[in-house]
C-alpha cells in the first residue's frame, strides 16, 4: 500500500512537470528559463518607448489557445506599460481578452508578442514587469518571465528650451490640441503613431509658441502617441485617446 502511494505521488509529480513544459518563452534562438529576468534597454523608435520582443513555443503535440498576462512588479511615475499579443492592448488591460492559437510543435512569429514601457521625456529609471503565458484551459500551467526596462541618460534637447503640453481634449473625437513653445532657431514637426508604432499622420509646427491642433477625425478609436521632433530629433511624446 505504501509503495503504491509512493508510486502515485511520483507519477503525479512527473505529470505536473511535463505539463509545465507545454510552453516556453524564447527570442532570437535563446530559450528563457522559467522566471528568468531579461534586461531591456531597447528604445526602438528613439523617443522613450522600450520594447522587448518575445516568442512563445508550443512544445506539445496539440494546438493551444494561449493567453498572456502582465503584472507590474515595480512601477515608475511618468511611465506607461502595455503589451501586444496578436494585437496591442491599452495600458489598463492586464490579461489578453482573447487567446491566440499556437499550433503544435511550433513557435509564434516575430511580430506576435511584445512588451512595451513608454517613458515620458524627462523620466529615467527602471520599471519591473512580470509576464505569464498559458493555455486558456489550463491557467495554472503557465510560464513566466521577468523584464526590467531601464532608461538611462539625459534628454537630447534642453528641457527648458522646449515645451510641449499634454493633449486636450483627451479623449478627442475630431481635433486634439497641444500647447507648445520652441526656440527661434528651431525647426519642429509632430508625428502621430498608433499602438503598433505605425505613423498615421504628421505635420509641421509653425510659429514659436501657441496651440498646435491636429485633426483626428479620420482616425479609428484607440490610443495614439504624438511625438514632437525638434531639428530632426524626437524630444517628447504625449499620449491621447480617440473616441468617437
């Protein structure tokens, strides 16, 4: 009886270990161990948005419908975090609303999964996040990874010389405004990006100060980022929401 109980416990332990190996995080040929910490300093667009790309591999012989979940471990004022899994979600989404099917014995493509932290212009420091992935039918059988987003250095333009205020109204339906001021010798423009980092519109900034109005009537509902360029350098980014 005792031997049978020991065998049963060993069997359950092995089955639990096997089930925990159904998924794994990897990127660029590197397989991440459970709970491993990744250091991210990848400012991909050059305006304070740090991005950690990732892939998920299905190690099983069956297709899995995978959900991704985020957890803020250590936050920093002046930052915004979000993730993309099939599509990009707003910062207040902590679990992907719908699963993405990962076929058996395959890995997701490079664009499917990414983790983002956006730092405001003068904000530097660390944001610590934890991300998990799991099959929707087995939420306890999950893989986790920790990502530390670190932005260091100083601004590329003197903060006192350039002002670019927060968006208003926010949310906006037809026009979004920004109060600004620049130096007499500066050339400035703005570009608007969606959550995928795609530029959806741009325009020149005329005058040294005042109110800049950007039409958003032709944009779909969602979250956008307006980036100010001064003399060709991105100096600050403001977030706004379009809601019709």
